[in-house]
């Protein structure tokens, strides 16, 4: 057992070491080698292909970006073997044609005369994990894995980008208590979206993640969480976030359902974090669903005092505050995002429209506005998607238009 732990918790692990660790973990049991062989040979392979064409037009940059990329994902999961199973997944991102975009790697080869499309080429181990379910109502996952809490506002996988964000460490999920899930995670390294060749590839951490959710309320789910980030390479940025979230819905009539989400979190310094780390987060969202159409109105606030803005380094930030990605990092004066969204289906096509109005938290300065549009159609294991973002700047960043055309197949 000691050897397995040493292998998994290296900051950078090779595919061979991770797979060897998973198989070593399974071999702990007293079953014969032939049973282990059957577990491996009886597993299931998966293939996913995701092609995307992305264009970016940004004021202040004379050239427009155009990125044509394909992500090929191969994975394999073994059958259970004495309550153990192993999973390994490889991703390859290939760009077609001339590279006419800044891949955000920070390398000398990055085309910085173009706007950013953060989809660098490369091949990596995306996940490599050992799962143990021999304890009642408990799953233990060890290795490189996908971690998503709630709506991914604070901890997520950045699944929109071609190179997914994953985590090295372990998680323990328990459902022993009625209507309650308790998840603890310890993270030694965050594998970011920029690829292993990039100096921004990893976040070296000693991070503790705690998420407790109770779904026994008729009106919705109550979640409490604490995320404690000890950032080894940038210790002054280490922070802790404590929060409470309630989300749900209530039937107003047979045809109408009221929707609501209320969330509050507070952030402060942790370990060697700077004393200036002090900010709050809040979300108030109300809406209604009727006749297949959902309308929501919300105000999301990430606090800022002019020195420090609320930080979410592990979040799936693309999903929040507009798809143009102007607010991946919170400005020092904070951010107030007031938005309205409309979603529904027409002839089996999912349609979404969102309008954002952005302002600062401290002085109410107008940052800008943004329109987001999406259309997606799923047919069996195939998905086609078109997506558009248009940001109009007032006092923050610059005007930006983005267009995505994407096709995905899963086998």
C-alpha cells in the first residue's frame, strides 16, 4: 500500500506509473491473477471525437483568430475486481491548417499577434484513477480524476476547452446519511488546460476540498462547502472559501414551476496567503419554467475592494460571467453581473440566450454588456452545436466577438 501512495502523489506522473498504480491497488486482494486478468480484459473502451472551429474578433488586435481543432479521447475502464476498478483516459488535441490563434500557453511559439483561443495542441493522460467501493455507501477514488462540485463555480473541470482540467489526489464520497452526500478531496496538483509543455500547465498544491449536500428538502438542495487552497508556487495567493448554497424549485401550478438559487461565500487568506485576501461572493437567481421554456433573472457578485477581487482559480470560469471570457479573473474592484437568460427547445433543438450587464462592486462603474446565444441538437451519440458571444466594452477590456461551430461523437 505504501508503494502505491508514493506513485500516485508525485506532482507529475507518467501514464505507465499511473496505470501500474491502479493495477497494483487491485492486486492487493487475495483473488487469483486470472481473476484480475478477467477484470482487465472484460472492461469497456470508449472513444470520443470533438471537432471545433472557433473565431475571435477583438478590438486592439488587428488579426482575427481562427482555430480548427479536434480532440480525440480514448479511455478504458476495467470490470470490478474485489470492489476495485481502474480507469485510464488519454486526450489528443490536434490543430488543422495554419495556426492563426494565440493558444495561451505562454510559450515562444504562441501566436500572440492573434486573439486567444486556449486550445493548445498536445497529447496527455487526462485521467488515470483507481476506484474502491468496498466500504458501505462509500467510494474512494485515487489518482488523476475529474472533480466537479455543484455548478462548478468554485471547483470544476473547464469542460468547454479541448484540454480538460483534472486533479491529482484522492476523493472520498459517502452517502451513509439519508439524503446526504459528503465529499472530501485532497489535491496535490491541478492539471490545467494549457498542456504539459506550458509553464502554466500545473498548479502545485496542498488543497483540501469539503462539500456536504442535503437533498431531503422538498423545495431544493442545501449545500455547504469549504475549499482550502494552499498554492505552493504562489503562496501569497493561498485562500480559503466557506459557503452555503440553496437551489431548487416549487410548482406554482400544473403548468408553471418557480425556480430559485441563493448562495453566499466568504473568502480569506489561508496558510501563507496575503492579509489582503478578503472578499465575499453572492448569487440571487429567480426564474420560472413553463411550456418547455425557462426564464431566469439573476445578480451574481464577486466582491472586490480595489486591492483584491474574489478568486476562483479552480472554477469552470467559462460557464460564468459571459462566454467571451472577459472576467476569467475578478477585477480588483470586484464584479456585479446582472443577467437574464431564456432557454427552451424548438423541434428538438436546444436554444439559449443570455444578456449580461457588468459593473464593478466598489464604485458601480459600468464595465460593459454581453450577449450570448447557443443552439444545440443531439441525435443519439452525436451532438452539433453553434455558439456566439459578443462583448461590448464600456470601461473594462475591449469589444470582442466569438463564434463556435462544434460537432461531437461518442462511441
